[in-house]
C-alpha cells in the first residue's frame, strides 16, 4: 500500500499468494521433508497458517492497519484462555478446533491422516499484529528506531514479568529443577505448538529490538544476510530437501533407513549427532544455498514479471 497499490489490488495479491503458499506447503514443502508423495500421511508446516492468514487479511485490508494490528494483538494475548478447551467438546466438529487451535491428528479416512503442526488462529494473530507493526516502519528513521526499540524492550520485559508470575501466558508453567541451569531452561521452555503468548513475547520482542538496532547503514557483511531476506520463500523451498538429504547422508552409516523415512521410523538407541556438529551442518546448508539465493535475488531485481513475486 505504501507503494501506491489500491486496497482491491492488495487484497487480490494477498488471497492469491495465500492460496499459493498453501499449495506449496501441500506439495513442494511436503516432498522436501518426506521425499515422497504418499498422501496417506499428510502434514502441514508453517506456510499453511501464513497462507491462511493472508487470505483472511485480504478481507481485512479495507480497515486501517492499526485496527487489524489491534485485532492481532488481542488474539495473541487472549487465545491461551482457550487452552483448556478440548476438541472432544465439539463432537464431530472437533477437527475444526484442531485446525484452529488445539492441533493433533485428524483422521480424514481409515487410511488418511492429517496433522496440522501449526494452528491457524494463533498464527493469524501474529500475522495481523505484524500487519499493524508494518505501519511503524513507515516513519522516518530516527523516530522509527526509538518507537521500535521501546516496543521491543516492553515486549521483552512483559515476558519476564508474566513468566515470573507463572499464572498465565503458557500452558506449561516453569518449575524449580535440580539445578539453576535447568530451572532457567524451564523458565525459557515456552510452548510453540500452538505459539503461546509468552513464546511470542520471548521471540518477537528480541526480534523487534534487533530491527531497531540494525536500522542504520550497514557494511558489506550485512549484504550476505540481506540476500536471504530478499528471497525468503525461495530459500525456504530449497532448504528443506537440502537438510533432509544431509540428514540421510549423515544417518546412513548407523541408521540405514529408507530415504525419507525419518518421519515414520523411530531411531535406534544412541543415534544422533552432537549439537556442535548440527550447528556446522546448519552453517554448511546456508553457505551451499547462498549462490542460488544471490542469483535469484539479482533476477528479481532486474526483472519485474508478476510470477517472480510469488517465489
């Protein structure tokens, strides 16, 4: 909208992009994680709720960004009130609640299982709040940095206070453990599926602080990271099959599972790699994908075909 798009144009972009993301989640992303097209076992990853949120936002862009943002904040803050609501309460429509909030296995047919890992309602709240947050980024730099930094710090402080109180914001309260380190880890162990209020505060708060601190002229090193930021979906579609293949290669000597069977096969006792090795593999995956991402970012810069905006 800040670039002159009308609300009908923005609405069309959102709902078409939303449908496209859902399609990609059911096909390309699924193949990347499973290396098969056996749709008896179906799972939906993060593009699914993002696509759903875009479709809903397509209808909400007629309202102000502030109004949509407040709706998102309300959902993020209040959805944990429904943590105790079980799908069984809705009888034969319990599957709807699993999609919206509770998650879990949905049996579509005797041999067809559907698992929405990311619930729709909480993630729509995050997306709607982000739509409102975007309006803050349109201010001039100095004002923008001050407002964004204060907001990020407030969210971080809110996490600490609410988590210390330990009464609301996450279905799993923290507890004193056998050592201070494990107690601290319990304090940080917030629920992601679905994302609790405290999980959002402890992740989005520092992220917003970083946005404020990084909102200044950056050196050449920053261009490496900006390259990925220019083609996030392209990177996402490539990274799943790459790290899956790397996992198969690393596991083969000791595990010897069929290609892509990690999702359905329990590992043998003692199987696994140290965290240091995992970090090295992560960095390797990023470096391997950098040339492709740089090429595609340059392609998007030079060419303006509409299909490029969908990848």
